[in-house]
C-alpha cells in the first residue's frame, strides 16, 4: 500500500500537519508533496491520497483547487482523505471546509478533518503581519493546531 499526501503550505502549518499524519500512518510508502514545488503529479501508483491545505484570506490555495478539478475522476477511484488548517472555529470552519473541497470529493472521502491552525508571524511578510494583526488582533505567534484531530484522522485512514 502506498499513500501520497498532497498539500500546500505557505507558512509551515499544513506541512507540520502533513508530517504528523505521515508519522502515524501504517503504509510502507508515504510520500509528501508540497504543491508549491510539484506542479504536476502522477498519482496512479498510490492507493491512498490525502489532500490538505490552509485558508488564506478566506480561500484555499488555487493550486490545490486546480489539482482536485484536474484529477477528480482519478481521486474518486482512490481511498481519499481531506484536511484543512484554519484558525476559525465551528461553524465557520466547517463552512470554509465545504467551500475548499468539492462536494463530490467530500462525499467520497473516508476521512475529513479540520485541524486548527497557526498564526506564525515570524514566517509572514510585512503585509501579511499587518493584515493579521489588524483583522485578528494578533500580536504574537499563536498555535491552535489540534493534535488530537490529527491523531483521529490518521487512525481513521489506517482503519479504512
């Protein structure tokens, strides 16, 4: 069994979540692909595909959306997991998740998760820091990454 974790990470939070998932999976082959650096991928040889992204300015990264649109039929033939990193709480985080991933993929996925998020000010440029400080009132880096949700997600992938 082989798993590909396809993710998009700008400041490192989604990468951190992807690596934590990778460490908990039982498959012999588990490859991580940051779509920021891998524009086209062949996913045919993988049994399981996990797709993860984060919300910036209310939206999922466009390269993840393009990948899901382009590979939708292929993704529907795989065991699929979807995860999202965001700072919002329910019900807004669920709305963001639903907007980020197409309904057909959400319905097909064996596991779906909202894993929390982080504001890592040291990883942001001046404009991003300014906007986050203004919009969220954040003056220091904070983490709301939900480690128990990551554990649950990996366990569900392993069990299916």
